[in-house]
């Protein structure tokens, strides 16, 4: 990271000198296409009405995102509180009392009413109050960046949950097809057994295979329901498990531009949030340090005392006062010094937290790129394996009917065929999930307005 980025604080307490090696000049990949400029609004690449509607719904209804939005409102109020210390405070007080005096068997009563108007203002000679306001402002900026990161992560989570539900549904379809084929094979084998062409062992093996497939369907249907409920939870809706997801998994064929590692620092909201938190700790240290300086306050008051409320503010007894106050901490058993040292340690802790977040961000991108290359290679290999396994399955049953192989060979071929088909579906989804995670790792953004406009166009087209 360039050290100039660390000089944006207005205070002098932060003294961080990071070597530029913290940010590599390029990613590990040697592909020029991957290091080109990052595409904006990657979400638009998903050309499906349902996912756009689900994302828009999640952004409106997700409970955790609403919590993040409320956290921003809290920080805004804290900023107002911190900023109010830079302004004078004006208080008004109205009091009254009635006295009874007994003297020489005589009783008398007196009434007194007073009105006080007090103005107090602390001079910000050392910038202490400004540091407090700056800390609150930076904490607000950090919370806003965290909210942006939460929105991006929510979009990614909805997309991943949606595709996971699609994967589960495709596997249910595949397992039902698998069970249907085994049931057809059972009918053929039982017919052959009655004609004396097949053995009883083949019948038992075939029946066992049918039962296994039916059990596999039940298990996969449960997984599908759980996947849909996870998606519904992200949408902020009751998890009925009945949302329809019957589209196919798309194939990931294009490369994703990665940009430069240095761009990640300013693109990714999580890193910006961590950076603002670091600067906020810097301002907190400046404030803690200046707490040990003298404070100068000006106080002015206007007061009036009368026997009747209606006579208040009359010129006869109206008085005013002006007072200047200088307060200097001398002895507090090391409280202020310890508070400053604690804040200094917290600053160092925040610095290490930022560096940890930065390194983790680089690791996630590098791992996602490596994972994508591996998944692509495995996917291409499994596509070929799937074709061969399906052909072997068909050929093995034909040879069994001709008496060339036993039924265990057929079962083995069937298992290999459906395992290959299941793996292809699973790899497709893993590629999609890895691509979505890579977009988020790169700080990839999306436009909420484009989601809304897309849904409006889809609604108009349907009408």
C-alpha cells in the first residue's frame, strides 16, 4: 500500500509507515485479460426475472440488512451529539418558593420567583472537541461502508442460495430419472427370471437398487426443501420451502477481469470500513491526549427574582454575570495518562486489524482465481466422463440382455453414469458460487436502480 494513503488524517497522533510490499503490483495469474479493468454492475449478467425479483425483495425485507441501516442512524445521532460540543449551550430555569415565618405569635408569608438564563461555551483551543467530532464522523463513514458491504454480501448470498436450490432441484430430477430407469430394468429382469433367462440374484440386486434410488430421492427432496428455506430466510419471508426454482444452471464460460490489487483497497467496502475505523481510533487518541490540556470555558447568565411571576424580567431586579473558567487537571491517579495509553494500544490493534483485513482480501481473491481454474478443468474432464459413462451404462445393459456380462457389471455402470451426471451438476454450481464470491471479493458493485428498472420492464412486458 502506498504510504500516502495513510496521511489523510488531520491529526498528528497516527504515525504508520507501511512498506509498499503490503500491496503487490499484480495478481499471481499471468493472464493479461484477468488484470484488465473490473466490470461494473456484474449482477446484470444474470438474465433471469426471478433472481432480480428475489434480490430486490431481499434488499427490502432482510432483517440483518435493516439492522445495519439502523446502525447508520445511530452513528448519525452520535455525530450530532459530538458536534454539539462545538456550540454554546443555553439553559433556562424557572424556580419558585413560598416561605412561612412565625415571629412573636405573628405569622407572615413570602413568595419568591426566580428566572435564570445560562449560556456556556467551551473554547476549542487545542482542537479536542473537533477530534471528537471527527471520530464520530469517521465511525459513521465506517458504518456506511459496512452497510454497503452487507448489501453486496446479501445479493451474493441470495444468488448463491438460489443456485443451490436449483442444483438441489436438478439432482431431484436426475434421481427420479435414475429411479425410473432402475424400475424399468427390474421389470425386464423379473420378466426374464419368469422365463428362466435370469437368476434370482439378479432380481434381488435389481430390487435393492430400486429401493436405494427411492431413498436417494427422499433424501434429495429434503435437501432441496432446506435449500429453499435458506433462500426464503434471506428474503425475510416465512420459510415454507415451497418457492419454485425450476430453471437450469447456466454455464460459466467467460473470464472475469480482476483489475490491479491496488484498486481493491478503494473498491472493497469492507476494506474502506476497516480503514475508517483505523482513522477513528487515531482521532480518539488525539482526543484522549488533549484531555490532559487545560480547558477554557465562558459562562454568562441573566437572572431575575420577583415576588410575582408577572414581574419577572422587569428592569428593577434584573442582573447578569459573565465568568471565564480555566480548568487544568493536576492529579487524578494516572487516569488520563492510562486512558491515553489504552487508546494508543487500541490504535495499534486497529492497525493490525486493518492489515489482517487487507491480507485476507488478497488471499480470498487469489484463492478464488486458483479455485476457478481448478473447477473449470475438473468440469471439462467430467463432461467427457459423463458422456463415456452414459454410453457404458447403455452398452452394459444391452450386453447383459445378450448374456455377455453379469448384472453386477450393469449396476457398476449405472452407478458410474449417474455419479458422473451428479458431479457435473455439482461442479456447475460450484463454478457459479466461486464466480459470485470472486465478484464480491473484488468489491464488485451492483446498481439497485437497475434491478428496480429491470423488474418494472419485466412487469410491463407481462402486462
